[in-house]
């Protein structure tokens, strides 16, 4: 089963995505990107990472920059979630290495289709 790491400070996002993706994927959820980094350093290698952008402690763009700057994790595709409808931010995230940028609130079925396109390539 393919593994997805979800990082979002809102537990409801974790619950919704577990409901929609949990049957098809092994979904690991963290509210804190620093804990997600610890989990990655324990040798875990997800097939995809989904990350919120607006989070306390470490922002999603800082998390993305860390992942893409680390040779252990730079190969993992990252999908960014944001309530920020900003073309410049979307472009910046894609330039920094995100494979997709999805606006909140999102349609869970659309997210699933986008995830499937990335993971099943």
C-alpha cells in the first residue's frame, strides 16, 4: 500500500483525508511539521507528502524548503494545501518544488484524483 504523509495543524483535515484516502493509502498524519521531520529521519519514506502552508512552529514553505534541500527527502513529491488564493504564492510553491497546489476548502474527490496522478505515474 502506498504511503502518504499529511502535515496540517487542523485535525479536521486529518480526519477528512483519513476518511477519503485511508482505504486506498496508508495515511500518516502529523499536526506539527517538526514531528513529521523526526518521523522521516527515523527512516520512513512516504510516496507523497501533503502539507498545509499556514502552520505554527514551521510554515509549509519552510517545510517544503527543508524537504527539497535535503538529499534524503528531495525525491518525495509534495502537494501544498492552502486557504490562500494567491497566484504569486502558488507559483512560488511550484517553483520551490511542489508538484501541486490545492486551495482549501477542497473537494476530497478532486484531491484524490490529483494524488493518484502523482503517485501512480
